[in-house]
């Protein structure tokens, strides 16, 4: 029974008739896609969770309130990544980039609204204009004279109570130095910034600050950091291991694999990265630094890696993992062929049943790595529902290792969901309710992505994904903006597609 698309008939659109995501989301197509719904670049980026834990944070600041944590990150990044007098090219600090983030993270909470800094200190720090105005009775900044400015004297503790107020809440020397330098340079606002705008509206997040600092480094310096982080993590898995390091354009591989296998892996990753980037468009989180690719050949090493680096136990069928959107992002995997010369290649006829009960579906290393990397990048690029990140990751993997029985199994699971009543099962998976297992979520997500990547639907796909990145509750909005479809039509259409396309593979 042929499926008739109920949606995606956008007037005036010519379908290219190219199967698959690879060609579907070609650069020209992406450019033609209306982009008014593109989410703000950084708004949805999760703060780097590991950034807080992987670098020794100041113990004494650990009891601080959430608002302070941000401040710590600013200071920490500043401490670790900026040489003390690092002025941007052209000299001079920028208020919006160098000072406002410190104030937002450490001061504005108290010096605004109902905060004690405003109520008792009579100092409002919400805007640049108010910062310049000072308290009701006096200014706190003397441009060019840091030693005579209350702002600086307070953060240095030369005037008490020291700011930020509260026990053990000092700013780092670097942060203090930056404020003082900015005052000495004239305490100006950078051009183009509205003095009446809240500092919060333009101050960079700690993650943005970190990225900017990375961007300022030379490629060599950046690579050195990625290499050091990778070596350290590899050591955590097994101190006896010494990986061979092979850099690529956007990745850096750490492994003991034969040379050509590493090269092949990096090449595959680059290709899939390019494709995913086109789908995600401007929402894609850009790692700036190279993504570490840690390959282990022994299960115990991989188990230990996950335990030490991710502080969790490896799942029963898990052979890869990824953390993007953090400091030194990575993807790590256990090589299915145990470091041998060849990929297992998922040869036809070698099915799971032949290999015994407890072995997972056969995979290739590039497939595993691409799947995890893809899911990780989607996750870090916004607030996508799980079915989307997992489904898109699996879809990319299926392009790399199309013959792996793993995808047949995903399709089988999706088909079973269809037989049991797609509407209910898919709703559960999309909404991540208790009725949906992780396997269901993954299989339903994979099926939906596979359908949307076909020629018929590909034109709206990037738009749809971008809509979903805005939040798990954005399905209806994304459907209507990308396909002018209701959820009802979407469920019916996906159900029909799964029934016809996957029915055959039984
Ligand atoms: C926990 C709340 C709190 C935080 C956080 C805080 N302040 Fe204050 N601030 C106060 C209070 C309360 C006062 C009034 C203290 C006094 O002088 O008796 C004050 C006073 C000041 C003054 C003195 C104003 C004057 O009268 O000259 C300055 C300057 C100041 N704060 C700057 C800052 C800066 C800069 C930060 C961040 C680095 C900061 N504060 C963080 C509560 C806070």
C-alpha cells in the first residue's frame, strides 16, 4: 500500500528526489530554507558540566549559591586560560566581554531588585548607566584611577566589607586585575552597547568566555590542550596505556589501532560532521577545539574510562559514549574488533543469533563512534527531545554501516511498536513517558528520522530539527513551521510509513 504524504506539500517547493540525508541537506538546500526560526546561537547551550569538575575548583567557593558557581567558572576560565594581562588585539579591555560577565556572575544578584546590595548598599549594578552613577551619595568609579575607585577597593578588600559580600567569596586575582585595568583604561562602555541595557542582556556566559579564550589561542596551543586532556583521560582508564595520537581537521584520535583504521575513522567522522552541521544549521554547537576520539580495545579499559571520566557504570550493551558542549569534548568507544587490523564489517549472513545470546548486535567502529558523536552533538546544540538526538545519531550511524544488523533490529522494534498501535506507542516515545523504554524511544526516533530524510520530507527536515532544539515541548510548533502539519497527521503519516517500509523486513 503506497503512503500518501499528508503533509510536506509546501507550495512551490521542488523536491530534489535525492534519497538520504547526505544529499538532502546539501548547502544550497540549507540556504534556501527559511531561517527566521533559527534559535539564538548560544541561548540554549547547556553550561559545560565537566568544566566545573575537571579542573580543580576553589574549594572554598564550593559552598556558594548557584549564582556564584557561574562566577567561579568565569574566574576559573580566566585563571586557567588567560595570561594575566591578556588584552584583546588593539589593546584595552571590553566592558561587555571582560568586566560585565564578572559583575553578572558575582554582584548583580545582590545589587539589584530586592537584594541587600541594593537595599542596604544603595548600589544598583543592573545597567552600565547605574554602575557609573554609583550610590545615591557618591560614585564608585573614578575613571583612570583604580586606587581611588570604591568598586576596585571593595573587590580587593582594601575597603570593607569586601565584595562580593559573604564568607570566602573573593574574586580571583585575575578577575580583580581585569576590573582594575578596565577602570585605569577609562572605565568606558564598548561602542554599540546601550548603557541602559541590563548587563545580563549582553554579558557573556562562562561558556562563551571559555570559547572566546579558546578562539584567541593559536591552533597549536588549542591542540596541545586537547592532547593533554586526552592523555590524562586515557591514563585514568588505564595508566599503562600510551595511545598513539592522530589529529584530523575537527577531531583528534587517541588509540592503539592500525594506522589505516584510524585514518578511515577520522575521515568518516569528518564527513558525518559536515552533514550533521548542515542539518543543525546555526544551532550546531561548534566545539572550537578538536573533539577527542578515544578508542579502547579492551572492555575493562573502556569500563574504567566511563567510571572515572563520566562517574558512572557502563550500561550492558553500551560500546560508545560522547560528551559534547563541555571543555574538551570527546567521543569514546570500545573497538568491536578488539584492535585488530580489520573492521568486522557486519558481513551478510552473520547474524546476532550465531554469536550467542549475550553478544550485542554487530557493529563497526566508525558506526559506533558516529552514532554517539551525532547524538552528543545534537544534544549539546539545544534542548532536543531524546528521540531526536538518539534517532539522528542512529540514522547517521546507519549511513556509515548500512549492513549492520543493529539497524535491522531498530526497524524491527519500530515495526513492533507500529503493530501494537503506533499512535499510542509513538506518543509515549515522543513524550518520553514511562510506557516507552529507551529502546522504544531510540527505535521510534530512528524510524521518524529515516522517514524525514527521504526525498519526500527532506526539505523541511533542518527546519524541523531546529524547531525541536528549542525544547521538548516544541513538537507541534516545529511540525507546523516545517511541514505545516498537525501532530495527528504526523502520527498517521509516520505510522503508515513504518508499516509499509519496515513491514517487508520481517
Ligand atoms: C551578598 C550580597 C552582595 C554581593 C554578592 C555583593 N555585594 Fe556589594 N554590597 C552589598 C552590601 C550589603 C553592601 C553595603 C555594605 C556596606 O558598605 O555596609 C555592598 C556595598 C558595595 C559597595 C560599596 C558602595 C558604596 O557605598 O561605596 C560596592 C562598590 C559594592 N558593593 C560592589 C560590589 C561588587 C563589585 C560586587 C561583586 C564583585 C558585589 N558588590 C557583590 C552586598 C553585596
